[in-house]
C-alpha cells in the first residue's frame, strides 16, 4: 500500500522536479497531447493578436496552414502585390477576419457566415470619409470607398469563413479577451469600441461587456458545436494569449483586469477540454508568463511578446503536436541562412492588433 497518494507520480507533477535544463528552451510544460497534426492536415487558425504568430509559424515550418481567402480581383489595388499581402491581411489568418478576441465574436462570426445572424450595423465611416467593416475594422488599411463595397467584400469574406470551417482538419483558436463592446439593439459584438477605428460611439446604442466564465463556456460550446455540425471530425486546439490587455474599461488597474480576463479564459478552456476528448489545450500562455523566464519574453512595453518567446512556444508546439518533421521544416532548420531567418522573424513580429488602435485616439 502506498504511504500517500503522491508517491510514484511523474516528475512533471512536482514543481521542483519539472523545470530541468533538458527541456526545450528550458521549459516544456506539455506532458501529453490528445492528437497530433500531420504535414497534410489542413490547419485553420483564428483568434487574438498572438494567434497570428501561430499561423505564421505553421506556414513557415512547412505544414498546411489552410487559407481560403485570397485577394479578390475587385479589391486589388494597383499598389498591392505579393510583397504587401500582409499589409492588407490576406495571409494573416486562414480567412481575412482580423482579430477575434472574444468567444462571443467567434460565435457570431460563425452565425454570420452561415446566415443565421445579420447585424444591424453594416458599415462604419471613418473621419477621412472611408468606410470599414465594424467586425474587422483594420483589415483594409485604406478603408472601402462605399458601404456597398464593404458589403461585397463581407460576402466574399464570409464565404471564405464557411470554406475554412468546413474543410479544416484542425481548428486552432487563441482566446484573447473578455472585455468587448456590443450593440444593445441586437447584441452584435465588435473587436474594438465604436469610434476608435471608425464609426461613432453612442451610449444609447453601444454598451460595454465583460464576459464571465459561464458566458465564455456557453459561447465556445455553441461555436464548437456549430463547427462540428458541418465538420464532425475536426480537432480543436485552444490556447490563451499571453498578451496583456492594452486598456481596460473597468474602473481598476489594467493589470487586475488582465489577470481577471486571462483567468476566465484559462478556466473556460480547461472546462471545454475536460468535457470533450477531441479538444486539447496548448499552454502558450504558461510558457510566456512562467516565472522561470523572468519576464524576458516581453518587450520593453512589458506587453508585446519578443520573438524569442514566440520561437520557444512554437518549438514546444511542434515537438509535441506534429507526427513527423516535414521536409520543408528540415530544410529550414539545417540550411536557412541567418540573415534570411532574421528577416522572417521581423516579418512575424509585425502583427495586426486592433486593441492597439486605442492608443491613437
């Protein structure tokens, strides 16, 4: 009979034993995974700003980052070319949805894509006269010339979202925030407050929301169920963004709101994993914020994640979730020149983050 229940447990379940120098990058908190990802599996990525790093590394390392939305011929500007594709956010995520910060946003995107929700707010006008899509206000830096153009591009976009969700073998969603702004009339949730990147804030129409654990679980459960209804075998991988809030509307310090928001998301993610064997959680949040790293993975603003941190996260990810190293990945690791690597890292660190537009107002 065991002297107590902790006898013979593996090292990774003990704090003192689990942080050895032999682990990748000094810290590897993944003890097991529920599935793996093959080089041919179609990986669809969505979520907050940090999700863009996941998407780019999947693509860079030669795995199948599934993209269903390319530049439409109607909207290709003369100055746009392959070298500037990222500027117009066609290759940032699997579809051109921009940042999806909250679970409610994801839920409503799916409903909009499949025609069960049509928000009252169709377009916002900017101070310069251009129009933007309220649900992805910064994907088109120059804005659209009319509300009609916004609508046409939205139809093209939502068709791409339908294809992405229908064809995905793996859906990676990075949960980012709990705070949001919504339209009181129909409950439509925006990635950023009206008036920041377009539109006009009206307290009679717009309200602040800070989603709870139960609301987040309900929204994610609904979203996953809706995806499974059209794609029953899709594997779901959840992460929580380690990036702190840029600003909080709650009357308290932004650090407190950051801890609240990330705690809600982490608890919700764990609940979803506990009830569904085809959902897994990857600890990107834990890797970046772990005390063992001494804060070295955050930039001078103590918010942006340094490329070394992203590299650490993705090294752990590929070590555990890939069945085999792809030929392209091997070529990159062995033969890639240092200068080319540095250039790629600089490109990866330039991400779209709707939240940061708050600083410019």
